[in-house]
C-alpha cells in the first residue's frame, strides 16, 4: 500500500487589510495570540478577529503613507518550547515582506503569545519597531534562561498591558521591559488601569496609542507628548506609564 506524504505546513500572510497602496513604503505584521503548547493549526477566522480592530485602524492611518498591513497565519497554534514556532513564523513573515515589497521598515504588532513572538523576532533586519499588547511571557524561575532582549537594540519597542490581566502577567512584561531598557532607551511600556487581557475597557485609547506609535516608528510622524515622555523617562517611569482616558494622537 502506498503511503501518502504528510503535507508540510507553511506559514502565510493574509490579504492586506484595507485598500492596497500603489507603492508600499512600510508594513505592519499582525501576530495573533496562541497557546503555550499545541500542535494544532490555528483557526484563521479567530486569528484575524483577534487583531482586526488594530489592523483596520493602522491601515486607515497609514493609507496615504503607503502602509501594507497583513495578518500572519501561523503553522501551529502553540509556541511549543524551544521550537518557538510563532517566533519562527514571524521571522518568515518579515522575510516575505522584504521579498514582496523590498527594503521597507516593518513593525511587528502582536497580542498575547503573538506579543512574545514579535519581541523575539524583533532582531530581523527589516524590523524597526515592535508593539506588544499584553504579551505572554514565561515565568522567571531560574530554571531556564530569561527571555532575550539583545535583539531589540536599535528598535523602538512599545508594550501595553492591563493591570488586571488574568491571562498574561503584567509584572513579567515590566521585568522584560526593565531589562530591555538597560540596553535600549527606545523601550517604553504603558499600563492600562484595571483593564484585562483583551484591553477592551479602554479600547479607543489603546488603538489611538497604537496608531501614534506605529506611524511615528515607520514614517517619522511626530508622536504625542505621552509617548515622547515615556521613551525619554528613565526606568521605572518609562515602564509604568499610565494610559490616560481620552488619549489621542492629535494631542501633541
């Protein structure tokens, strides 16, 4: 009896969100959340839904600048220990952006486990910025080396975390940001008071912050004063910045 070969799983990019610009001058890769361990395929519908709001917001904001926004569809749902499948797929996606669009700056934007993938893959040559929303990070128990941060040198990094997140520990993202800021001053972190993992309570403020950061990082737009102050402030001030209600990128 002939045996059929097991098909090789491949990561892929979803179609660009919003109208495709005639000439692409920057790209955002949206990295959905995942599981700590899983060999299953992610659901494309759920993956897209988890990042759809931020993707649409960024696509509209960057349309005139030539921004392309794509969701990354992973091979596996899980990070899977040392395999770090989600980070591998984020790196592949950055390579694919270069293949499609040439030498354009890339912002990795991830939620939960996707936030960890973006931070881990941030050393890719095309990546100039990382936006990590409520990133899932491993416990620092001394049994394993801490999550690396050297790859983030030379990148602008923004972490946003709800103080009442019950799925990913905001204290762990603070610790990672503190280590990263020792080597790279262009790291800041905003805390969303009393918000949970999905950052729904202050959704408009989070989206405005994301737009402000990404447009500044990719296209050199002048960012609002809260973001400037967060990058300029030394730790811990630059890592426990509160996200004020009513934050708007128009407030300079």
